[in-house]
């Protein structure tokens, strides 16, 4: 059976996620409307700018349906800004910044600071045999996780060593980095496997 994965297509790096999902055998569709969301087996919240994305979601009347879908158990992968959107709690949020929520973590926005706006690292991710070349761009990290959240990856080098940058909680997955960049589709593969086993 085909697995249909939507990519929230209001803002951010939508095309790259669609391509990565297709390359791991999923049917990938952009999502801008409630009816499109309802037709999906799973959803990706892409990287971009979290305050813009959440405002657009509200404007497109998608915020409440997204919250409802997560509550109902829809598998969701949030990357970078998408991780912020999925988090229950955000540190250094913009004033009044809302999230979709559902992931029982505290995320710190723009956590790596100005000196290290962007960096790359070969990151060990639980469930993947070889490290992933992880690209971080004004990335958040996970400051705190509740007991039901599994940590999948921590930064191994540099000033942010030990910081949590990938997590899973049931059908929800989130990464601080951009797995859709660089042609390595194993994180998307992991997510689609998760969707198929859910
Ligand atoms: N800093 C951005 C935000 O707060 C996230 C950056 C990204 O997605 N590359 O939304």
C-alpha cells in the first residue's frame, strides 16, 4: 500500500522534503489546506522560520486541524523550524509565538548562537548504522525532554557538545538539523518506516 506523506507547504524548504520522501518510496504531497492534510498518512513540518510558519498556519486555518491531527496520532517529522512547531514548550520564542505542540520537549530557538549560526557534523543517530552528515542552520536544540521522549542524537563535538538534536516520541520525530539537505535520505527512510509500522 502506498504511504502518503504531506509536507506543510506554507513556507520553508518544501521541495527538498518532497524529493527526499519520494526517493524513499513514499507518495509526497504539499499540504496547504485541511482537505489535503486529511488525505495524508503522515506529515513533515519543514525547516524555515517558525514564527512565520505558525502565523501562516493560523491564516490558512490549519493550526487547529494540525493540533487535532497530532492529538489523534498522525505521525509527524519536524525538522529545524518544524521541530520548534512540534514542541510543547519554546525558550527564546518570539513574543506570543504559538506552536502546534504534541512533542513533550522544551526547545531552545536559535540555540547555537551567533558565532555558530550554521555548522555541520557527522552525527550518530540511533537506528542508523553510519553517521549522518547533519547540517544545522540557525538551529534549535532540545533543552529538556519528558520521560516518554527518546533521545536519538546528541552533538558530539564543539561548544554545543552533548546537546540533544534528534528525538522521538511514539509517532513523532524531530531533528534540529536538515535531513533533506545533502542527498542522504536515511532519516526520511526511518520516518517512513515508522509511519508504516504505526
Ligand atoms: N531559526 C529558525 C526559527 O526559529 C529555524 C531555522 C531553520 O529552520 N533553519 O524558526
